[in-house]
C-alpha cells in the first residue's frame, strides 16, 4: 500500500494530502505553476501537458488507465465526445472524488470510470488497456519495480505505457529537500534511477523505450511488444 508513516498535517496518500492539492494547482495554472516547477525542480511543466496529450489521440473505443489519477490532472488530455473508456485509478477515494469533479468541469465525466486500486496489484485483466499513463506517480510507490510490471501486465501488445517521475539520478540538487521530506512523511517511496526504469520496462515487455529528463523530472514511454 502507498500509505505509510506520515508527518502531522501532511496527510497520507490514502487520504488527501496537502501536497496533492498543491500539485494539482500548479498543473492547472500554467504560468504560475510553470514558474514553481522551474524554480523548484528545474523542470518544464509543458512537457507534462505534451505527454498527457497522447490521451487525446486515442481513437474511439480505446481503453486508457490513469494510475494514480490523483486529482485528475491528466484529464486535460481527454476530449469531450472522444468515445473512449478512461479508468481513473487511485488508492484514495478522496482522489477519485476530485478526479470526478474535474471530469465534470471538463465535460468528460461520461467517459471516466473511477476505481479504487493499488498499483502493486491492479484489479484488471492482462492486456486490458491500449494506453497506461502514470504521471508524477512512480516515485510515490513503495515498490516501483512491481508497479511497472503490473502496469505492463495490463497493457496489451502494441499499447503504450507513458509517465513521469522524480528519479534518483537526474542530477538536480534542488529536489533533495523535497525528496527528503517526502520520504520522511511517507509520501514518497524509494523511486528509481534512469537505468532501473528502462530495465523494468524492458522486463515488463516494452520496446522502443525512451526516457527524457527535464530538471529533476523524467518522462518515460514504451510500446508493449
């Protein structure tokens, strides 16, 4: 499970931590949030928008899994009337509630299916999804290796896994205080190195794996063989 020890006032992932609200705010306010990302972790927020745009390119009838969906920031990639199945999965009901609120605001709620789920043991069948997205989530998982394998299991052949994470070897010292506080509070897990993510994705059956860093943030993508 994602929820472990935590500092008073921060909340845990099984609840609705203050950090999650701040993250959602930063993504939904490109100018102010973009400045926060540049100053805080040296990263270009626009890359997150570009990665989420892959959701909007899925044809009608496709299935997309967003895990962890958090407050629904990836919904910016979903188009009204797109005609896809969008499963928003998270360990916290509070996160799912916020995702559904965001979906209604974006007029895409008819396509969104909320599910309580632990990424270490996803309640979905093998090869169930055409696209799996995991934005700013891998570094939160207590067992990121297992999470990648599970996300790979539910991606069908020819499908895509894409996401972003704060990795351990991006070389940006600005993230060290964030990582330290996050791990003490239980909001961040062990994360991984770039080579570990690439190796895990290969183990999960992905080819054409790409990994691009922007400050402390890394964006990964692979196609299921």
